[in-house]
C-alpha cells in the first residue's frame, strides 16, 4: 500500500506520506489525477495543522473547483481570521 494511502487510513509514516503526496501534487499529470493529489495534500496539511500551507493549496484547489463549498468555507474562515 502506498505511504500516503496508509497514512490517510491511520498508519504508516506521516512525514513520509506528506512528502509523497506533496511530490504527487507537483507531478505533471492529467487534470483529475492532479486534482486528487491536491485535495489529498490539502486534507493532510489540515490534519497536520499546517494552516499556511493548507491555505495555499486550498487557493489552488479553489481556482480549479470554485463551486466546492468545503474549500470555500475553509478559505472564508481563513480570510475572516486574518488581521487587517
């Protein structure tokens, strides 16, 4: 089982899984493969509480999927919590 999938399912090396999914998101792949990797990366960064990187990935995901309510809600919460 790939490291990333094992981590998502509750086992394995989280740091290595994050490295693997980050690399997968950077790969030149078809639209849907790339989108799946970006969604997985966003989810993993959120679980790791790496809000700045999760927000960066969420913005990329939002450009590709502007109607995704979960991503929009996440970004809206980040925008409201950012001091002005």
